[in-house]
C-alpha cells in the first residue's frame, strides 16, 4: 500500500505541461564573413561582420498539443554579433522575434514582435538572396521587416490559396492611430509556382502621414533553376513616391548554388532620384548545416540618390560591396 501511495504522490509532481504532447527546440545561426565596401564617404571599408548571409541568432521555439486539433506555440529569437559578442537589434534581448500563438484548422493567431507578412513575401518569393548577402533586394526596396505589438492571423491553405493579416498596435496614449501598421498578403502556390500580393501601411508618430507599399511577386522552380520576379509601388512620407522592379535567378548544382538579381528603383517625383543594383552570389555546402559564401553587388545612384550595399545585418557604407564568409546552422 505504501508503494502505491508513493507512486501516486510522485506522479502528482509531474507538471501538467510535461504530460501533454509538447516539444521545445533550441536552434540558431552562426554567420561571420569578410566585407569590403567602397564608393562611400569613408572610402574603402574592410570589416569582419556577423550575419552577412543570415543574421546570427540563438532561438527557442516550442509547440504544445492542446487537444482537439489546437496547438499553442512560441518563438523567442535573440540576435547577436559573432564578431564582437554583443547583442544585435539595438541590444534587445529577443530582438529578432518574440511571440506566442495558437493554431487550429481555422488558422493561426499570434501576438508579439514578428516578421510582417509583407517582408516574408519579399524575402521568400521575390528576392533570390533571401534578404542576405550584398545582393539583397532590401538595399533598394522597402522591406518592412518587423512589427512590434503585432497581432497576426494566418489562414489555412485552401486550393492553393492562403492569406495573412497583421496589425501592429502603436500603443500611443490618446492616439490609437499613431505608429499603427497594417500588413497583409494573399498567396497562391501550385507545384512549382508561388505568387504573392502584399500590402503594408505604416502611420507616423502623430498619425498625420503614412507610408504604404504594394508588392506583387512570383517565383517559379524549373528544377534546374528558380526564377524570381517582383514589382512594388511605394508611397513614402512627405509625398515621396517610387516604383521598384526585381528580377532574379538561383541555380543549384550539387553542393553549389549561384544567385543573380537586378533591382531597379524609379523615383516618380520631380527629384527623380533613381537607382539600380546588380548582385551576384555563390554558396557551397560543406555539409547539411555549414556552407561558405561569396557575393558582390554594385548600386548606380542618380540625381542624388544615396542607396548603399549592405547585407543581412548591416546597412553598408558605399555603393559597392563584396562578401566572403562561412555560415553554420544548428
């Protein structure tokens, strides 16, 4: 009898969460490379940078089956700089992402600091460089990467169609519209084709003006190569207006992969500050989790435009950039 009582008491000490079907994963990226930038006010700049191809990070993600097809999930993702050991994203503890959500057959709802749907459409569909290395489209295009205080909804996929809607709450006292953001994407996928239509709006600090971006992008996989196309119309603060066009390709062959893209920015105001960028990249997989990379990009600025060649972590100092580095995922 005493053994039975002891067994019952021991089982009562097991947390309820541990008895449910749950899992927590620790993951990350360690990325460091040599960066050479020229054409800026500082002249030639040579640095060892962290997160050149992909932002270096340490993350925790978890999922718990709540029963009835409902799951709770979370992501806590810290950005760090391998070259100095300091925190990225301005020193935020989980500056890359920090959110909690619930999913079911009706879709998923999430709350916290997250990537905007618009950004993920640009990264995953339009840009062959996936927002990394010198050739990234974000050197010229608007990325709208993250939203604080975001409430997001992702629908289930039906006949290839899916939708995402996000609202970033500004949290400004006595002005609910100030700093508020909306981001939404309608997507269609079918076999080798992916198409996304995105829209993003951001209010300024007083809700007296706003920026807005509309993006149409497509990606098609032929097997031997993957093609990327994108077109964006942009309304900036103070009457700024522009259009962007992106065309790119990625070609895998064994452990190798080559990238190329061309980005054109047309300023449609009287200032006519246009720009264009050519980007080339290459990766070689040393294993399933480690690769080396090289990239080069050059921006042609006109009529006072001042776009710079950056990478996945830094904004850059000049109109040309070259990268050489190594990346490990775990």
